[in-house]
C-alpha cells in the first residue's frame, strides 16, 4: 500500500470514527434531554393562592373571683376533712370530732390563705398575659390592621395573576411534551444511522490494514496526522507511524482519556489537531 493509499485509508477511518462518535454523542444527548423534558412535563401546576390564616382571638382566662374562691374553699374543705378524719381515727369518735374540727378549721384557714395568695398571683399573671395578647391582636387585626390590608392586597394581586401563571405553566408543559415527542420520533432514525456507521466502520477495519490495538477514534486521528503531515510514510517499521505514536503516548503527548481530552479542549490543537477539529464539529442536539 502506497503512502497516498495509506493516507486515504486512514482519512476514511477518521471520517467513520467521527461519524460514530458524533452520532453516539447526539443519541446520548437526545436521551438525556428526553428524561429532562419528562421531568419538566410531570412538574405539578402551581397551587392557587390562599389567604394567610388569621390568628385566633385570644381567650380570656377564668374570672379571678371565681378562681380564687374556688381554690380557697377547696383547700379549706380538704384540710378540714383530712384533719377530722385523722383525729377520729386516733382519738376516737367522742374526742376526735371536736379536736379534728378545731384543727381542721385552723389548718384549713392557713391553707386557704396560701391558696388564695397563689391564686391571686396566678390570676394576675394570666390576665397580664391576656392583655398583652389582645394588644398584639388588635395591632395586627384591629384598628391598626395595615398588615391585614397589605396581605389582602397581595392576595388579590396573586389571585389576579394566577390564571396567567397557570397558562404559562401549561404552555411549558405542552412545549416539553412536543419536544419530547419530536426527540422520541427521531431516536429510531438516529439509532439506525449509528448502527449503519458502526457497520461501515467494521467493514473498513476488516481490510486488516490497521492493527486492532489502534482502531480507536483518538489513535486513528493521531496516525492519520502522522502520515498526512509527512512525518511517517508507513505504519510499521522503526520510522513507522506505530513507533512514533507509541513514543508520543509514553511521553504523554497524546491523551487517550476522554475526560482529560474534553477538559483540555483547544489546548490539544497542536498535538491532536484532527481530534480537536472533530470535537468542535459536534453539533448541539437539535431537530
């Protein structure tokens, strides 16, 4: 095989590898976009605006007089009953009733006073708290209800804008579904094109001109550059393209890791020109 024939063979191999690469890349992009469009189409519609919950009116505590008298009387009666019962059990019915009654009255009075003071303090605290809550409630919902009026105005504005918001959401869903359907319709044709390109590539490599180790997109591009630039006239031999390519691979001049290739991009232009050109030709997924 002459140098010109070898150059033509490698150039065809580069074109086939590029076609497979670009078609596979576009197919993957279509599938990713279909998944993203499916998620966008299933996104729930915005909920209609609702008024903010209104704070309940604070409930007043129990009337202080009823509470104080109730606790005082309860403490007195419990003390009287307890002391009288203990006296009857220890001193007998005859003496126990009188002693228990006197002791119960005295203890009941003491406990009644204690209960009265605690009830007054607790009632006073609850009423102060209640008055503070009422002042805050009136400030928000009463005479100075500016906040309530503002919330009502904002609610009316959201309710007025809601139909347009819902319409835009439905338009986005419709567009996503249409775009998804278009991509799904294009998938079979693109899949067939990729299969045909792979079959053509396999038939081209079946001529056994190129050693199987070098039948990759990156290495074929590098071999084609070596031959077409005149640096090498053959593939085999000490001065062949295989030998030169292996030397550049060991020196790190040729990258084969796709993550590094895609990350460095234009900086590989001087070392892997054909490969960079093919990557720049990769189109965005469109129909």
